C-alpha cells in the first residue's frame, strides 16, 4: 500500500510540475518621466517671478500635468540668496532653504511656502510696509520633490540644495526651468 501511495504522489507531482501555460500578453507601458530625468530620486524645478501687490506677494507654481506627486512626497523650496565669486573667478550660486527671515530696520520679511499635491505657493510675509525691488523682483526658486521612500534611506541634509542635487544625480544643466502662472 505504501508503494502505491508513493507512486501516486510522485506521478501527481510530476504532472503538476510539468504544467506550463502559454505566455500572456505584455502589460501596459509605465508612465514616462520628465524629459532627461526619470524621477527615481526626485524632481527639481526652477522658477523665477516677481512679488507684487497684484499677486498678493505670492508666486503660484502648478506642477506640470504629466507630473504626479503623492501625499508622502517631501517638497522643499530654495531661494537663490546670493551669488559669490570663487577664488578661480567663477560665480557660485548661494541657495537657502525656505523659510528665510530677513530682519531690516523697518521690520521683518519672511519668504515662506506651502504646497499640495498639485501646486506650490511661495509668498512673502512682512511687517515693513513697502518692500524694495531687490526683495521682490525677479526672485529665483528651486522646488525639489523628493519621494519619501527613497529619501528615508538617505542621510542627506535636505536643507542643503547642493547635497540634495548630488543625491538626486542632477546637474545645473538638467534643472527643469518652468514658468509660473501668476
């Protein structure tokens, strides 16, 4: 009886192990990333705008329609704070993470931001009354969208744009320059 049972088990095992069906059709293609950038490590956009009373001292940047952000993504905004000359005569950009507060004789100016999965708003909060053109005109910002699952495994100071760009494997030439809607 044991021999028959073993024989049936081996025969059953052989039949099921040999079963193989036809290969199914390929799945649908995945979404394409932004040109030249697959987004695995995050996305970096650059915008420029002027704060004024007509836009309530707020710059509005809507993420492109072909771009998806998630509730778990980290969004950081950096302001081009200054440009300094290096010892080799090359001009270097100085970026600071928002919020940034400037104390002047007349009061306080703060550059700040908020965001949703669809947009980023960069705004000035101030107590000085009238802002100077160097505080409002042609301000340049970089917006980094960082996937939380990727960045949670990294030990990078996300307040340091250079470190973020290095980890994202982004160079100055590949920063996506975008226009703003307001």
